C-alpha cells in the first residue's frame, strides 16, 4: 500500500506543471520546459550515481527515455497547441486502457472486465473534469494526443518488462538523459532559446528539473518496479485532478458541480483498479502458497513410500 502512495506523488506533482509553466516560465516554450526538465536532472543523477549503462542497456535506455520523455512530451505539447486542454487531457486518459492491453500482450497479465470498465470510467471522469462544451476537435491534435498516450503506455510496460540490476537513480538518470537528448534538436529547431531568463524563470525551471523531473521520475520508475503496470498507469489519472485543484486554489478558476463529479469518478476508478489488482495478487499468492504446500506434502509422502521400500 505504501508503494502506491509513494508512486502517486509523481503524477500528483506533475499536476502542478501547468501552474508552474504559466506562472513562472517564459511564454510559448513548452519544449524548452520539457528539455530543461529532463536533461539537467538526468545528468545530475548520472553524476551522483557514477554509473553508465552496460550492454543492452545503452539502447534500452534510449528506447525507454524516448518513449517516456523524448517522444511523449513533444506529442503532448503538440496536442496542447492543436486542441483545447480538456480535449487533450481526455484523449490522453486512454493510457490506462492501452497499458492494460499491452500488459496482456507483453507481460502476460490478464485484463479483467473490471479493469476495462475502470479505465473507461477514468476517461469519462477526466472528460467531466476538464472538457468544455465548446471544445473543438482537430485531427492532428487528436492523433498527437493518442500517440503520446501510446508512447508513454509502451514505455511503462517495457520498463516493467526490462528490469535493470543497476540502482534506481542510475536507471532514472539514463532515461532522463536519453529523453533530453531526443528533445534537444526538436527544441532548437522549433523553439530556440529565449533571449533572457529572469530569476522567476530560473526558479520555475529548477522546480521542474529537480522536483518535477529527478524526484518524480525516480518515484515513478520505482513504482513500475514494485507494482503491476496497470496499477501504476491508473495513478497517472491523478494529474488532471491535481491540475484542476491547483487552478481552483491558486489561479481562482471556477469549479463546477460536473468537475467535482468528474474528480469523484476518476478517484473511484483509481480505487477500483487498485483493489482489483491487489485482490488478484493476493489470490495468486494464495494459489502459489497452496501449490507449494501441496508439493511439500507430496514430497513427504514420496519420502515415506521410499522409506517403506
């Protein structure tokens, strides 16, 4: 249970990204925000751990870093530019459903009806929370939002499939550096660097890099190691809930009854998904324990037969 709460801190902190970006960072620099969130934090962790990837982990780190950060963030920001924020967040909420499907294919986990319904309920809850009646659709924006959700979902499942023996902070640093390396040319090509940064900008970037980057991704990847992939991805639904709450508290944004209902639906879906997975793990544990006891009993019986002979 503690691992779930600790992992939940990552998407909760990510929910503050919109507030920090709009209030503390230079305008119209989302890719730069992603770059400075990933690359400096990754280099710091690599310097602290003093470990570089070995063998297959050179290309695995690049793949995971690209999926979780380097590809995901540009697609996310492209969707945010082409779509109203509510539409982008709603489309992105399909990630738990994608992870459940990929976990079935790549990890051998069975997707239950309850998990599928919880994922659908999560999408509905996010839509109630952030979607507006005048929202418009854009094919490129929708494709980018779906692509971002699929990229990160694939990154979550592959992170579960590929477990490195290296320390967690080292693996986190490798992925952040890889994601930053992928983002660097994209940022320079489409945004460039701002002419100057204020002290407020520097503070905002420091928050995103240290708290929103190094710390939260370490917690996120720790959760992927300890929990099932579906458990982790459902926790990501906390981000739009926290973003809405921060907007209400800090930016004086309105909060309607439908938004409150959406938050309740999202939290309900999250709880149902967590309980479902926990019950399945408990059942599997009991089955395994029962099989062990049965095998032990059979072993003792075989021993008695052999002794009688």
